[in-house]
C-alpha cells in the first residue's frame, strides 16, 4: 500500500505533493525539516490536505508526477475537493 499525499502551508499559501507508505510519518519529517534541501523546508506548518491510497508505489509516483507536471494550484484544489479525479487519471493510464 502506498499513498499520494498533498500538504498545505498556510504561512506560504503553497501546496506540496509527494508519495509515501505512511503519510503521518512523512508529515512529521517535513515539519521537522528532515529533508535538508527540500521545498518544504520553507515552512513548518504543513498540514495534510489529502491522502490517496494506491495499490502500488508506481501508481503513487505516477500521480505525483502528473500533478507536478500540471503546475497548477487550481488543479491541486480540484483534486483535494474531488479525489475521484485521481482514479480517472489512473484508469486512463491503464
């Protein structure tokens, strides 16, 4: 089991998208600046806005890459409000 996750920093008004086997642990690592050169080091108020369960790491990575290629805050907010969009993206991939 793997998750796509979307974090949000109110202070930065920015989203961050990633993948992990455990979203709660990953959130803690981001907020404690565990990833030294990461984008998330700019804030310590990250909160989870979405976790989406996938059946494989490959699918989680695909969704992460898809969202990052969109480069759209509006798209990320649509996904948060309607996670079924992610199922549609995976179905089109198959």
